[in-house]
C-alpha cells in the first residue's frame, strides 16, 4: 500500500515531474499574496510610445548616452543598463556613449554570459572595452522553462573564467556564491514598478524627485523589439522585468528554498496514519495542510515544493478508494476497474454526456491472450483513453466495452478525434503488436437510466464503425429528420441542377515566396430551407450509395473553369480537387478529366487530384494504374490526410503522387506534442527525398506557420492562410497580391 507510492513520489520529486503543476500552484499563491514593490528601483522603459516619438530601435548610441547623462544629472544612485554593447556602431556614436559612462561612474553594464565560437574566437557577450573599463559588469543570462519564464536567477555567473554578479544582485547590492540561485518572488506586482518612458527622459519631462537616490534600470519593453518573456501570473513583458523583480526580491532579505522533502515528510506521516486506520479523512486534512503551508512560508521567503507530497497523498487515497470499491463488487475482477454496475450506481453522471467505446475485435484479441496478457492489453487501452485526463473514471464492461462521463461543454469533435488517433499505433502486449479496432459513441444526456444511456451510446459507436467514422452522437432528435435523410440523395441531384451546390476555395500559400499559388476546391450545399448542409453528411451519403461520380464531375468542371479563368488574368494559379476512393475503379476517369481540361483550356499541370492516404494504400493494382494514367496526362496526384493510414515507404514509392499533404491533426498539435512534431519533420524529409512537394493542412496560427517554414515545408493551408472563400473573394485576394508585388 505504501512502499511503491513513496518510491514513486521520491522519483517524482527527483526528476521534477510535477514542474507544470508546481508552477501553476505557485502562480495561484502569488496571486493571493500579490503586493507592491519597494519603489527603490525605477524602470526607464523603451516602450511603444518611445519608439513612436524617437524612432525604431536600436537608437543611436549618442541618444543612449543622453539617457545615461540625464539619469545621472537627476541624481540616480545606480544606472543599470539591461542593454548589450558587445558590438561596435560608428566611432563617434560609441565615443559619445563611452564619455557618458565615464562621467557617470555609476553605470552597470549587462554581459550575456554565453560562450560561442565566432570564427575561432570565443564570444562571451562582453561589452566593448571602451565601455567596460568605466563601468561595473553584471551577467544577465538566466534559465527559462517550458513556458519561456524564469523562476530562478543566479547570484553570480562564470563569464569567460571571471565571476560576475548577476544583474539583479548588482541592482540590489547583494552578493552571493557562484553557482547558487534564488527564487524570484512573483507575488511582487510588476504594475507597481515606477516606470518612466525613455522618450520623456530624453525630452526633459522627468522630475528629479522621480529618480534622485534611486537605482534606475534601463531596458526594452515593446513587442516590436522582442525580448518578451512570460512573467508567471502576469503575462508577457520585457525581459528587464525579470531582472527588476529579482532585484526587488533580494532587497526584501534572504530567502530559503527547502525543496520538496519537507512537504513529502508531512504527507508520509499522514499516509501512514490513513493506511493503518483506513481513514480517508486523514488524507483530506493532510492535503489541505500541504496546500496551505506554502502560502504561509512564502510570506517569510521560505519556498517549499508540494507536488510530490500531493502525488503521494492522492495515490494512497486512490488506492484506499479502489480497495473499498472492490469490496463492494463494483470493480472488474480481472483489472480492478469500476464495472458497469458501478456506472449504473453513479448518480454524479446523471446530467453529463456519456461516452462509450467498443473495441470491435476484442473477442478475437482476447482469445489469443492469457489472463495476464488480457489485463495488460486493457491497461494500455485505458492508459490511452485517459491520456492528459488522469482523473477520468473509466468503467469497463465485457467484450471490449469502456465508458465514462464527460464534462459538459467537452469539444467532442477534437477530443474524440485525438483519442482515436492514439490508436493508430498498435498496442504492445509482451513482444506482440496488436491493432485495436474501435469506435466511439456519445449519448448527450437524458433522464433515462445509465444502463439505457450506455446502450444508446454503444449503438452510436456501432453506427460509427459501420459508416467508417471515428465517432458518432446518439441524438434522439435526429429521428424526426428521417424523411430528410432518406430523400437526401435525390435532393442533392436537384440541388446541383438548381445551383444550390457551389464551390468554396481554400488558398494554398507557398512558404518560400509567401504568395498564394492555388486553392483547394470544396463542395458546399446551401439548402433553401435548411441552410448550409454539412459536407460530411452529403458527401458521405453520395459515396455510400454510389452517387459520388456526378458530384465529382460537377466539382471538377467548376474548379477547372475557375482556375482557367484566373489564369486568363495572367495569374499563375493551380487548383486541387478531392477524388473519392470509389473513383479508382472508373476506367473512364482519365478520359473525362482530359475532356474537362480541354473544354476550359487549362494546362494539366495546373490540376491536382487529392486522394486520402487510406484510399491510396488500400487501392487495387488497377487503381495505381489509373493514377499513373492521370499522371501521364500531366495531372498532379496528391496523397491527402497523410499519417492517418498505414502506408509504407515501398507503397509510397509505387503511388505516382507528386504531393503529400500532412494531416491537420499532426500540424495542429506539433507545437505541444513532440511525437507529432517528429511526425511532421520526418514526413517533410521523406517527401523531399522522394522528390515530392509537402503541403501542411490545418495551419491556424503564425507560430505554426513560421515553424513549418523552418522545417522546409513547401506549402501551407489553413485558417491563418485563408478560410474557404467564394470565387469572387479568391480573385480579389490574388489581384491584391499581384498589385502588392508589382509595387
């Protein structure tokens, strides 16, 4: 009961596994303890207002010299420059700054204590000697965590074999041993820091009383300049605030970082009592004490980490609870998971959505495993279902059924797609890889019993599997719409004739030139009574009932016509059209494509036909021959949704594709998920090695766009590039780009 949780908690503390939670708790406590700074350190701020009045940064060093001289004239105690002067400008400008530093005698200059090789010469970021000889030097480099924030700052640092105090220590007038660090007290409110705009200082609009006798720190604080870092609990600010708040922390007195051991000892004592007496209440009291303790100690500048202790208390509490529930017959005898009887007895999920999972090949898998192997298989299934949601309570039924209650407002589309994606990789049991085939069903909530609701969710999961979907809602209200769904296909044919079906164009951006080079044509249906109809609904129906050919012909004709008309304006433009897997059996397809191209006068190389990866790799030999025939016409072939299927390198070499489109699920999560980033990076390298172009789908933010550019991706597509738009809108966009390029 205790040995393994205690050992795990110790490892937890040693490797810093709880850093994210620890930081979040400390931020919350800092919010409670928030208070003003001493006011003894004044910030001269190179802010947006200064840039508008004085000009773009960096300013001439004669202007910076004037800042130093003006601060000195107003009677500052120290002048701390959080600006690097490692490189020369013009001799006259450098001489002006050197004179100002020399006259003042109070200046502290920043040294970036990095070591790099610059043409065989070691670079330590040291200021030019003409500045350094008249000033004190201080190190500014600090370590940043996953959030680009700095919690700890050194007292001093080794810079090229020379021990220099940190900028914070110099500003505060405090010394400390080399290699020793202290925690910044982020309960200090950065909004309370006395701030003076550099423009006001240069223009003589600052009173002597604002500066006289105080330490003045000069630094940049504008997003236009950069140097922005996350101040925990306060948002992004200039890096100068890290040094300033660190200096204010030192001015308050000595601090002591006791680490995670004291709280863990408290937790250990509480868990021993709880286990012996089988009383959860002891653990609840212990958790409360551990939560509150740092709030008291941090006011005394004593820092304690509590996540390993909370981990121990939580683990023991969970094990005690598990033992109690098992004794009531509410757990599965093989795995110890709560069973469906426990689900039926759980009144807390009455008003919550219910998610059910059915592993469709469970019986086949279980027949090949012994009890230990089956338990290991289930444990791995549950581990994936609870990834990132460790507090999720999974109920296990027989024959591969799992269920849980989801919070209201859960974004099921993205959430269940992400969970389904986790099962692209096989489950490992012993030395065997097992592919689990599963689907999800969701019952949104009703007054029925949990057992009835579970049945509805499982029906939805089965329907999803039948329709080759990842998941599906069970919504009783949809029964009222049965006549509409039965007549959907006949109405689709009329809609095409009546002009209710139209094409939207989603732009594709060349990342090298930052120019729109084409678009993907997407079918849209606006019903006169029901409004927009989901493409998933009518395209899936058309595919399942062999009615996809007329829809594809319509889209192809309109898309090629649009691309040809844009080309007649003198604009280089390519169009992409989705090709259903069912079309790979149509021997007339190459001839029909050629006829459409001839009809509108579009070069074949301007047309790309996109085929999903799953369809590509599951196609017959004749399907690959058909694709080869399209390539002979000059038409490009793209593999869409790459990464969601099971294609091998050998198969990729056989498919005559010129373009690979990385599925948006990988692109959207690559900034937060290392495995998805590796997937994107390796796909780009693989595609380029095969001589193919790479398109990234689902690019929704500037950071992802820049990251893809650095990864040498060729083309981007997504909301940050452009949402699907009408023909008139895409033409206006292209004309604006052409005028901008001409200008």
